[in-house]
């Protein structure tokens, strides 16, 4: 049972927009900053979003993040088949004194 | 460019120890910390802890306290993670990642570059 709650899976068609939610509490998202990672099966995770809504260089603006209260969301627009992957949110938890990850959200583009 | 190169796959028996290395290149080693994250087969990501490459200070996940050690060798720009008293539940891919702390915060951080992962299999 992950501390941060994400939907197990989302499905969308190429070109559409998808939103992945990440729900936490006042001890993590509510008092910290959120990052998002993309993991194509068999490969290492890749940073997509940090500081709630900032993109590292090289990440297209089709990926955007936001945070409100104890929840965060990752939006992906103009979906491509190459976006098929697992997505994780992460935050620092002040009660656990640990980094906590969300459970995996598997994105299928078809 | 920033690269984190991890050591190869390991097979260990229950009760044994494993030490995984992570060699850094492309940036000044002591400028950032190194985090370790593991992923059991078919499961999500689990934070294990991190180490400051500057002063060697560490922070570990509570459930691994007492079994995990993280060290660095600044002469070779290499970070190490040792896990002792291995159990079958420790079978996982172990990743090192560069830790970027948010300005003004000691604990809040994100992971911007990752190693390729090291598969550790614990089996009798």
C-alpha cells in the first residue's frame, strides 16, 4: 500500500490528453514538493517534473505538472505511442522522514 | 554528460551481503548527493536512502535501518550501497540516482539522473 495514491492504469488514444492524479496528505504533498518520473519497462526511471511543475531540459512541454493542497497531477497532451510507460509521483514525507513514491500508473496509448 | 554506471548483476544466498557500486562521471562528484532506490519484480519504486557525497552524511528508510550502509569514495567518484542479511524479499533491481536538493531545504529533493540498475537476486 503506497503512501501516495495513483490510479493503477489509464488508457487514451494518440493525440489525446491524459491526467494522472497523485493523492497524499498534509505530511507529504501538502508540505513538500512533488516530482514525477517516467519508466519505460526494462529501463531506469526518468525525471519528468520537479518542484511540482518544472520540466528538466529536454522534456517536451506536452508534459506538465501541478499541485493543489494534498494532491498533484501530471498532464500529458498530444499523446504518442512512445509515452506508453509507468508513471510515478514522489514527495518527501515529514512524518516518515522518507521519500515516498506513488504506486505505479501504467499508461496505455491505443 | 552526466552518467551513473552501476556494477553488474549479483546472485546471493539468504543471509549474505551484497555491495553495489555506482560510478559517476560528467559532474563534480561532491556537489550532489546520491540516492538509492529499489524495485522488486513487477512492483513500484522504493526509496532506500541517500548519502551526501560532500560530507558522507546519510539518511535511510526506517525499514532498512541496521541492514544498509551507504558510502562514497571521492577519489574514484563512486558511491556504494551494501545490504546485509539478505532475504528473498530483497530480490530487486537497485538504482542509484543523483540527488538534487531544493534550495534551502535539507530533505526535499528530486532525482535527475539515474544509473542503469543492478539486479540482485536472493535465492537459495
